[in-house]
């Protein structure tokens, strides 16, 4: 198969490819505008774990299915907790997937995580998807976040990198199941979001 032309990553850490500064300011602003529409149709909610613990991030989704967690556990489902279907993934976001993962199937899920300055995300794998040959693409907007990359099993040495507004990264191939998480947010490091904070978009082929 002829490979479509691929961008060169700015950095690769443990097989995770980073595209730092991929999105210019107008592209970031366009995505943000499109996300406002998404959030109007599918308002942010604060998920709880099956043990009833509140997660510190607020979430919503776009696409055919969205990732949710509640007292029944976590899963992909085709509707928001309020009952309505998820809005479609905006073209401005799909375009990023096409740039960094041109050979992959089209994503059917875009998780939108909002981090206030105190929010974090514990180390975890993305492994609820049916086809693990398809990559995960993540886009950062707003305040800087310290992203930690571990191993294919829990524990062991890790490496960290600050993700900035407009950065994208791909977890694919041998790094598809790498443990990762967000240790902290650098409050006030970006002016993109009017009230501060950080948005992470995680695009996946879930089904
Ligand atoms: C996640 O892995 O769920 C989020 C990663 C990030 O916020 O950059
Ligand atoms: Mn993840």
C-alpha cells in the first residue's frame, strides 16, 4: 500500500509521537468555537467511578459513541448521560486526525476533557476500543499540562513532557497501550480559554 505523506513528529517518547505546535492560533480558535457547539448539544458532566469517586476532569464527547463512567462502570455509549445522542465530530478536529494519522480508519469518538488548574488524570491505558490496531490521537488546548508516559504494564520508570496549546500526539503501534496520565496543569500559561484551564481532545476508533 502506498502511504499517504506523513508529517514528521517533533519528538518521540517511548513510541508516543509528538507534534508540538501543530495547530496555529486560528486553528485552535476554530476548534474552540466548534467545541462550544458540541458542549451546547452535549453539556460537560463530571463523571464518577464505579466506586462513586468523582473524577476531577469534566467531560463530554462527540461522535457516534462517547466514553463515559458512572456507578455502573465505564464504557462507550451512543448517548449522553442526559439521554440525547452525541453531536458529530467537527471537521476542524477530524482534520487533525487526518494530518497525524493519515492511514488510520476515521475516528468515531472524540472525548473532550476539561481540566481546571486542580484537575489531573491518573495513569491508565486506553484499552476499551475494539480495534487496538487503530491509533489514539490527542490534542491539547489551553493551559500547559505535564503528561507522564510509562510502560505497557503498570509501574516502572516514566518520562514526562509538558503539552502546550496546539500540540498533538499519537499513541499507536507498539505504543498504543502505553500507560499515561496528567500530573498537573500550569494555571495561566495560556490565554486561549477565556477563563483559563485546559481542554484535551482524545480521538479514537472505538467500535
Ligand atoms: C487521557 O489520556 O484521557 C487524557 C490525556 C490528556 O489530557 O492529555
Ligand atoms: Mn488516555
